[in-house]
């Protein structure tokens, strides 16, 4: 009986034919899709191009299964075995959200989470670089008042940075950063049309006028206060002087 069973099993395997094909989809990720013969439970996976080969027979069903695709069953016919371009179209699984909840987390920051103390001064990137380069004791000093703590040591880095010119370079970098911040604030407060139509600054000179304005220390103090009325009043005065400069250059 065992011999007869073995012969029958061997005959069934020999009757199988390798069918080759590929899957297609709107999704470019075609690799790793399971291809299973539902009758024999033989299994393979698709390659990067979506191609596959598996033992099967006419009348058997191939099951295509993957996380990103809907399951599909294909009943094999004789034409499928003779088709050199046997392809199976798979549809992607669409996950539709039932509800989207938008919450405002503006109140959550490093202070409210207890990461840093309340009221601690914050530094820009340029300010941090300069502070690190000039701190006598960057590791032992207090982050708030700069005093030496017990066990702190004085660093020689500030002297080296001063002698090498790095401190002066970092101060210039900080000044440029502040000017750029004032420029952004000015452009946020007043539109391009305000400069051209209200202040009568020629369009090609607007950017130059903005640089001219933020170079004025009195103006940057008013600008930083974010008082639009005072800023606009002083900006008009600077615009008059700037137009006089333009006129003299043209002559």
C-alpha cells in the first residue's frame, strides 16, 4: 500500500507544470507577494519585478496575498499555461480614516515638561556658538548667570578663540543673524506693495531699502517692539532719506 501511495503521489507531482507569470499594480512595490496553490499548498513569493513561478495544473486556483494588496484568487485554465505574458492585476488595500482629530498642543514645551527651568534664557544658534567660545567655564558655569560652580575649572579656549580671530568671526555671524531676523520681521509686518505703492520705493530698490532700514539701530528697537504704527512712522522717514540717496546716485 505504501508503494502504491508513493507512486500516486509521485505521479501527481510529475503531472504538475511550472506556470510563470507576473503581477501588476499601480503600486511600484511588487516584491514579496505570496503566491499559493490552494490545492497543493505549494507557495512562492514574487521578485522585485513582480515575477513568479509555481507548480500547478489546469483547474487549480492560485491565491495572491499581501499586506498592501487585496487578496485575489485565479482559477487556472489551459490558456494561462501557454500565455507567455500571463499577468495578474492586483488592487491596493485602501485604508480610509473614519475620523481625524486635530488637537492644539501649543502649551507643551520644554518648560511645561520640566526639561528646563521656567524663565530660562533661550539662545539662537549664533548666540550659542559665541557663548561657548567665550565662556571661561562652559561645563562648570551656571546656565543662567554664568557664575562658577564648586569644582569648576577655567578654560583657556576663550583666549585661543580671541587670538585666532574666531571670537570676532562669531560676533559678525551673530550680527548677521540678527539682521536677517529683523529682515524677516519687517517683511512679515509690511507687504511688498506697501514699500512700492505707499513708500514709493522703486521695486528694484526694495530689498536694498530693507537692508538700509535694519542697519538703523533706532529703527530695529522700534521694529522689535512690534508696534506697527511706530514702525511705519519711522519707516516713512527712512524711506524719504533713502529716496534722496537714490536720486543723488542717479545724478
